[in-house]
């Protein structure tokens, strides 16, 4: 676990969050870790794999936020995670959106 976790997050961050091993992760984080471990074992990690993973994690965080009671102390943590996933998705979709805009522009120009 140490290798993959330290690849994804700096040791200082893990120490600050009190994460020393797999058992310190939240249940959805454990599932995410196991999925990323499975992908890593396949030795080929593609952008599409990361896109799918980020989308799945965003959906999981949205679900957790929706069922979270008002005033839960984890609310800010989940909102920050959601914002990160939204930013990643936006970053991944930029080239596709740019292509769509160019295609739309060229079609309008033909009219």
C-alpha cells in the first residue's frame, strides 16, 4: 500500500491526515484504493481509466453529501473532495469541448 499511496499523495499529506495504513482510509477511499491497485497491477494506466475513476469517485462523494446530516463535521471535507473531482473532470474534458466548439464553428461558417 505504501508505494501506491505515496505515489498518489506526498508523505507529509498522509501524516497530516493521520493515514498510516489501509485501515485509516474511509470505506469509499478503501474501495477507490483497491480499484487503483487493480489498475496498477495491470501495469497500464490510461487517461480513460483515470477519467472513469474520477467520475465514479465524484458520484460517490455526491451520494455521501446527499445523505449526510446537516452540520456534519465531514461536510467541508467532502465538499473539497467534490470540488477537486469536478476540476479534474473539467480538465479532462477540455480537449473534447474544444473539438466540439471547432466543429460547431466550422458548421456555422458553411451555412
